[in-house]
């Protein structure tokens, strides 16, 4: 009887473990013994396999139970270790954690609503799902562009991404739409502003000391303020993002939008207050660019020690901005105070009551709301109603008048979205 084999991806054989089954490689139509059972699988072994472009090894089917027992033991050990470090779900596997960080480092999330059938693109788009990235269907048939989009382009249930190396081409595409935005429907104007804002924020996070990046952010805030003031009944269209995962650049854009909307609702004038508030909100998490990215993007809950390190992002952000930019003093308030609480239990200063500025109070409400309503790798997003209910239960930490304004404003916006008006 001919022996049968099943493929095992390299990432399923863990470095420094001892598989108790033989491992084979496939050469044309033959399976050749590569490594006998009970030998330690070392880093150099993996390096050699990758160097030879081998993506999978093979195990004889009669040893399937041995392989399953091996994987179960690995999973149990990794889960125990990962839980101690605050990881959960598929991210108990270190390989998956590395993959997660690799995706965040090398891809940029984009909005499918900017692309219409028949459009010719010079850059490919990818789906992000289940901690993996793969080409969208329209890009699979040709190794190089340009690619023509079809009616079936871009599944609405999957997050869409581009490679970082294609951001210049995407930026040019969005900029052309931004220049002509007054000739397109309001919903698409919002999408264009949102996309350019995300690009600008990510530029700031990549280099928070760049004066040119801060100037671009300031100009972008001006455009957002203008749009929100001109479209007060439909600013929520700026928030139509996928929310599949947490990205600092998307969160910063959201916080900026909501802060401007609340500021407008309570009567702050456009110049200079709304623009100062918006710029401070857009920059509020800039300190995260100076914290270990493995900590910022950890796909799991932070340990107590990690949370202490995370808190440093506030002062790091304030100091980086003060040292490198001459900004109006009030712009620093959302950066410095977005984690302060009226009860004094916030950080980094432990400010109480009137010690927290109006900009600080607005940004603290918005920051926690957006965090609660954004999906993380280790937790589901709360609905707007659930998030507002949570904030109402902890209202002593937040300005009650601002919270009421926020609830009323969101209620009107969400109702409008549901009605499709």
C-alpha cells in the first residue's frame, strides 16, 4: 500500500520542540525523509527550510495522531504562557503574534467606498481577515497593474488594506479627490477627508518631530472643521470606518472628529478654539510613536507592568511636541489631559475637577468612547448605546454637561444613519 502524507505549514512546527514523528519534504512527486522523529527542531533548521523556499513539511498519515498530540501539547503550553502575558484567542501562538505585528507594520487600512467599478488602479488591494492578508480577487489575475475594478470588487465584510510602499500612489489618488471634493456627494466628501486625515496622522506618528507633518495636520483639521460646521447633521459619515481592529491613526482621526463636533455643539467658535481643539485631539496619542510598538499593538490585555509603561505615552507626547514645535498652549491640553478624570483617578497628573481644562474634558470623554466602540483582537466592540451606557455609569469621572451633549448629538446622528437620511 502506498504511504499517504498530509502537509504541515512550517509555522506549526515550533522551534526548540522535539516532534515525535518523522518529517518529510516533497520533491516533485516523491516524499523524502527530511528529519527523523525525536530530534530537536532548531532555529537553523527553520532558517535552512525558508532559505530553500520550503513552506510546508509533510507527515505520514499513519502518524496523524502523534502530530495532533504534539500540536495539542504546544497549544496548551503556549496558552498558559500567553495568558500569563495577557494574550488571548489565536494570539496565544507566538507565530500569530509576530504575524499580527508584521501586518500592522507593513499595511495601511483603506476605505472601499472611494473605489467605483471600472476604475483603473496602479496599486493592489488586500483583504485582512483571521490574522492574514491576501490579494483581493480583482488583483489575482495579473502580477502587475494597472487593474480594473469590477462590480464585485471588495467584499464589504472584509477589511481592505494596501502595502505601505503603495501609500504614495494612494495618497495621490485621495489628494486628487480631495481637491475636487466639492463636486462629489457629501458622503463621499466625508470618506475622502477621513482617508486623507488617516494618512496625515500616520505621517505624524511616523515622525512626530517633523514640522512639515504638523503643518499638514493643522491644515487637515481646518478642512475637517469646515466640513463639520457645514454638515452638522451628517458629520457622523466621517466615522464610517470598518472598525475591524484598533489602529492608532484611525483612533486619532475619530477622536479629532468627535471633539470638533462636541466643541461645535457647545458653541466654541471656529477660530481659534475649534481648530486648536481639533489639532490637539488629532495629536493626542502622538506619544505612542515613542513607546515600544510591540506594547502599543499588543493583541491582548496589558499586564500591570505593561500598563505602567503605556501611561508614559502622554508625557512623551507632550514633551516631543513642546521640544520640536511652537504650538498654541491650548493645543497641548488634549494631549496632556485625555486620560485625566474629574475624580482625580486619571493620569499622568491625577488632576481633579476644575484642574482639567474644557479641552481636556472633551477629549477624555471622546477618547474612552472611541476605544470602547472599536474592535480589538481580544475583545468585541461595544455598540454606541452600550458605550454610552458605560460612560453614564461612570459619569462622576466625566463632565456631566459634556456627556449629555455627546449623548444627544450621537443620538441624532445614529438615528439619521439608521433612517438612511
